[in-house]
C-alpha cells in the first residue's frame, strides 16, 4: 500500500491529470488524443487493477489448487457467515462513499 500510494499512483496521476502528461486530453501531443478521466475513477481503478494483476501473478495459485497433473482440485467451502458480513460491510461503505462524493 505504501509503495503504490507513495510512488506508483502519483506517477500515473501525473500522466493523466497534468496538462503536460502524455495521456492527458489537454496535451496536444498526447497518445491517441489523451484520456478524459471522469472524477478520477479511471486512474484509480486502472492503477488498482494493474496492481492486483501483478500481485496475482507474483503470488501465483494457492497451494493445493492443482494436482500433480495440473488438473484443478475442488475448493472446500468457505465460511458463509463471514461472506455475508463482508458483503454488508462493502455495501455500507459503497453507500457512504457514493453519498459523500455526490
């Protein structure tokens, strides 16, 4: 989190939001005409998505997911109570974020 927030995100923000950034729609020399980022959501979600993809590649599949032949093994069931609790917490945060940003 510290490395993404302190080093990666500011660089990507500069590329898109700064008028001299090579992905900025306000730069006449931008790549493919630049990107118009509505409320910052494009930069935030692109950075998070790429970071998640790199993290998944680095960590790899979970242990015991595949057998010796490379075939997928069935995943044992998870805790349904914690799944429902996590869904409600995420839902509550979504309402707080969207209501606060409107």
